[in-house]
C-alpha cells in the first residue's frame, strides 16, 4: 500500500512516498521515494522542472518479473512451505528460498555465495522484500537441509497437479528419457554416493556423474516427473522405478491409468522392462533396432503408404505386427525421405574417412619399411572399418606374411552400397500397443522425444536454466539442486508454451532475451539542500514482442509506481 509521510529533520518537514508490506507477519516499509519539502512538492505539482539527475542506476526487471509471476501463479513457495514449514528463527521460509533459487537458475545461474549481489542488481527487492542478511549462502543451505527425498517427491507431485489444472496440460502422451551431468565433486568425498563415475554423456570420463531421468508432456515438453540416480548405473536399470513413480504420479493428477501412453527410445528395451510396461497396463510407443528385424526391412516399397499429415512431409509407412520383447504387438515401419538423405550423406562422409585412412596405410606398407607384424596391421584395418556399415561396403585384402611383404588393396562395393541404402536408410521400426491410434499419431508421439532432448540440452546450457554451477557436495543437497533445476526448466517451458499459445513462437533463450530488454531505470535528483536524493523509476523502451510478453505474463503489477 502506498502513502505519503512526512519526516522532521533539522526543524523542517520532508515528504516521502512509501510502500508498505508485511515482512515476517509485521507491517514494514519496503520502499520509499523522496518527494522533498512542502515547497518542492508544490513546485512539482506546478510543473517546475526537476533538473538533471545526479546519478542513475539500471535494474533487471522484465525477465525477473515474468518468471516470478509464473512462480506465484504455480504457488511454488506455498507448496514447499506446506511440506516444510518455516522455523521460528528463520529469516525467510523454505519455499521462498527455493523459489529464489529457481528464479536465479532461469535468468542468471550463479552460486549461492554470489546470489545476494545478483539480487541487488534486479528490481525484485521492491516486490519481494527480504530482511537484511537473509541471502547469505549459509541461510540457503539451512533451508535446503529441511527437504529430504520424500519431501521433494511430495512437493513435485503437488506442483504437477497444480500445473495440470492451472495450465490445462494434455497428459495423453508422455516422454521418458535419461541423461547425466558431470560434477566436480572430489573423488575422496564419501558424502555424495549419488555422484559416481560412469558413461559420461558430456564425454567427461574424468568426473563423477549424477544421473537424471525425466518424464515430460508431449504438450509443450513440460517436466512431470524427475528421478535422480547414481551416475554409474545404466539407464536401462532405472526404467522400472521410473515407470512405477510415473503410474503413481499419473493416478494423482488424472483419472484412468489406461489413458496414459509413455514414449521412449530403444535404449530402454529389455524383456524385463517391457514386461513391467505390460503389467502397468499403460500405453507405449517405442522402437526396435532395424538390424534385429531384417524381414521388415525387405518389405517392398510398394507396400508403404504415404502418411497424410502436414507435420510429416515425405513420410511413408508400413503398418503390421511383429514378435519382439516377448510379445506380439503392432509395428510401424517408417521411411523418411529427409532422414534417408541425411543418413546417405553421413555414411558417404564416413566412407571417405575410412578410404583416406586405408590409402595412407596402403602407402606405408608399400614402402616395405613397417615393423608391425600382420596381426597388428589386421587390427588397424578392423579398427578403420569398425564404423557402422563400413565393412559391408569396403572390401579389404591384405597379402604377405612378414612386415616387409605386407601389401594392402581395397575397393568400394557399389552394389553393396546400393543394397544397404535400399534396405536401411531412412527407416525406423516403431513398436506400440496403441492399435486405435492412426499411424500419424504414433509417429508424431515418437518424434516428441526431441522435446526432452531439447530440455536436456537446455539444462546443460551454462547461461540460462543451467544445472551448473552446482556447488554442493552431499547427496541431500544435490537432490534439492536437481529439484529446483528441473523446476526451472518446468517454469521456462510453461512460459514458452504460454507464449506459443498467444502466437509468439520463441525458444526459451529468445523469450528470456526479449523480456530482459525491459529494464528499470532509477534516476536520482538532488537540489543541493539537505535530505536524501529524490528517486524516479521508469521502464526502458523495449520491442513490441517484449511488450506482448509483458502483457501475457502480467508484469505490470511489479512495475514501479508513476
């Protein structure tokens, strides 16, 4: 609430425009703007010029306000505080700390030690006043300590239910995938068994990894369920646990588990995993390795039908059944012209590299000066021809027995190359129990995996919505860090979905960049007399797109009073 108050200083009254709010349940002044003496106020009302400002400051506003509006709309702080109430001696509630961490993770990821400095660079303290010293990194850690694994699961479930109702999410098709994140946790640290060395998807084999399974909606790529796990465990071993969690989560937010369909790639395939899916009685759309079903690859092209869907240009499909993973289910063999062309180009590049290496080896052997025996040369040839399909197309002959006698010949089998292209290129085998779905819907559902891959790439982007930096060294804090990192991705994708529904088709990075263009400028005036400088706040000029986004997310309520 805004009001004008007078303060006596040096026998004279000076007036301020103050805004009050409740802090820790008590009314407090959260901002004040100096208006001046009675004479100065009268001069302003009469239209007198304020003069040139003596100082100015720029505060981040648009992106911070928009993210905060979605955090409030989703009730993030309230959901967390419902599980972990604030202690009597805490400066700020647990929910507020986690909401602040999520906000920072989206717009400017930094460590908790750097958080207070970043917070002061934004306009957020105007609408979210915090007690002095409350942003010390140790206060964040104390708040994080209040949340255990069960608490995080309960909070995520409550927020998922809120998202479904508040944003009208479609849950008919859900996508599952897994990745891992490199950490800098010391090898001797025994307090973080979740961080283990394994197969690093970021190629950092020297670092300990934290695994993460996500289930997202195909409607906007919104995370519905997260499942962190030790980084040394193969993805396929986590599948049953994720499915069990998903079934429980789905039943809490929607009616009828039979209406759910989970989409996943062939990396999750195993007879045991598929039996788990069948027992759960949910729909699935997966894929099968083409090499495991050669008979399907020999189906003549005349048997394929064009898929009449504008989302799938150049797509043809053959609808049949197949025995796989212990059951007989529907199979759709697809052929994409664009995938065919891309695979053909990629394979030609691979062939060229293999021929170049074989040519170099041929020249070395022809000199007759190599010291390597025949077995060593054969191993090198095998390694050169190891890339997929190369050995089918290149014929390599090695003659001689002693190093000086070894000679190499190779040729490209053009007929084998054409057969390979006709048999393999552009084809996928989709596997599903959704017999009532049109072919186009099955294909589109499988293709929605690109949304979760995009989400993982976003979490590995160091600039916005980033998993890093992660300066935590215990299992408990790592799990909380994973929670608000995934929550940050959720908020960002909800914003992107809202913008797309309004006709603004932007990536997360583009959306945040547009909003970041709305800054708050603070101009300070001083007439040389005693008293504090007068402050005038205003928003900077910005693009039409930023203005549309500002209206969409309702950030006017956070704008400075005029």
